[in-house]
C-alpha cells in the first residue's frame, strides 16, 4: 500500500483537544486495504496509539477513473487502524456469491480519522463528531426487513440531534459528513461479511438543530436488486461543522479546512459534470507547499428517489485549481444484467463539501524547509528548547545552526 502523504498526526496536549490522522490512497479498488494511524508520544515521551479512544473515520470522494458506480466502504475501525475498499452494487458486474462486484479500475481516495466529541476549531467555531446506530427498517418480508431505495417513507430516516444551543449563528450553514462503518468478520470472505454491502448514505433536513440520514443498502447478489435491504444495525459516523471558507481563517489543530454548501455557490448537482469547488470559492485550493493538496470529502442530499453517488473528475488541485464532480447511478444494463435504476439522476441534489489540508505549517515532517522565523518557521511553531524534534526529524545537519528564538 502506498499513500500519497504519510498519515499526518496531530497529538493532543490536553484531553479536550482534537486528535486527527489523515492521508490518501494513490490506488485502491475492491480489495481491502488497511491504514495504520501511527503513533504519538505522550507527556512521558512514550509511544502511544494515535487516538485515546476509537475515532470516527471518513472516506473521501472517489475519483472517476472507472465508470462503474462505487462508494468507499470503511470497516475494522480501532484506535490503531481502519480498512477501506471500493464497493459496487452487487447487480452491476460479475458479482460473486458474497455479492462482491469487482471494481475494474484503481481509484484515488482520501481518508480522515478524528476523535469523537464536541469540539472547537482553532478560531473558536463549534463542531461535533459522533456516531449513530441505524436500526433495521421497512416492512417485514418473512424473516427479513427490506428498505426500498425510493426512501419515501418517513420511518426510513434516522435523525441525529445536536446538543442544545451548539450552533447558534443563523448566518452559517451546517455542513455534515456521514460514513457507514461496515461489519468486519475475519471468519468470512473479505468484504462479504454481515451488512456491509453498498452502505450509501444520503441526507435531508440539515439545520442547526439536527439532520437526518438514509442508508441505501444492497445486501445480496442475484436477489431483488430493486430493493435495499438493511438487515441489521449499522453504525454511522458523522461530523457537523459551520461553514467556513475564509482564507487562512479556518483551522482545526493548525490544519486549514474549508466547509461550504457547493449547491449554494454553483448549483445543485446532477449526472452532468460541474464545478463544486474552485480556488476563488475554496481558498484551500490555492496550493501552498506548507498545507499540501487538500483532502476532499462530501455528502449529498436525497431529493431524487434513485440511488446516486458523487465522484470527482478533477482530483484535488487539478490543472485549474478546481474540483469537478458528478452523480453516478448504475447504468441499468451491464454484462447482461439489470440493476433497475436509471443512468441519469432525475433530480438535482444538495452538496455538502469539506476540504482539509493534508499537512500544516507546523508539521515537524517539513522542518528541513523551515527558516527560523516567519510562517511555518521554527520560532513560530516551537521553542528551541524542544531539541528532541531536531534529532527525531533531522531538522538540521552538522553544518546548520539551530534557531535562537529567545524563548527557550
């Protein structure tokens, strides 16, 4: 496994601070790949797991190298690691008996793990990271419960309430990310265990008090492709944060981010390609070697009945410092099989975007590029008494002078 960027770690100095690990896959398909979140040093300088408790994990938007519809599935989450793979509807192409449809192309994929709880950004804006369990839904069919992908019944939706008076600024949109965490059963074939198949999440009624989500689910190959089946309890990680796209004014633990409703800046998204972020609307896309290429995450609404996933055509900066995306549905006919869905999405959907820098100015990994003063300089980020950082990261060579910041 090769990462575009080594897993970046921000270790908390107090229990109230946020812990984050993130990175990117250069190439991923239907085969499961494991990310190790890495280690951090505690106050006694001993190595510990990155997270004090199991974090919430989010997969970013897949590229659109292969034309098959696909979502990024997450499973096997612990304090130390998580597993990722590309998941397709079982009806789409040559699915095996476990319902696994091989994804024919390698895609790029960003990921982020972040500690759960109520938090504040570096600028003092509130945000929350948590999890919610979705119960089996729909009418009983013998000993099974089935959920139609039309999702037009109220009881198909799971509501998440935010703490009272958490988001009080009426001028701010609330941006929500949601990720299903699939079951991971080592006694079964990889990716085929439990209720892990096609957990595609859609949102509605996002506001300052709550939001609702629906899980589109496709449990078995060769059976009832027109239905979603949510056969058991599914854990869903979520993150809710106020919109922010002020240049150099939105940070979580020094990491710059942009959060915004793309459909309010451009237009609602459909199966046609359109820009969902650009450097004039998302400052993080203005490349800075001290922040690197942004990691790209998003959620979409459920205005249209059909299942749909959002994919990126221009990954990260691209040639125009913009991100181009579109919605993808199963095309209806492939390899002689039918999925029973359209190849164009009949409704336009809302788009909730979250971009985060894959590094930050005071990341020790880049200390060889630092000067003593100025943005990202040693004296801005650390004091010279922390000489172990010089040693651990090789910040200076034999011929270099260590910085005198006057604050040791």
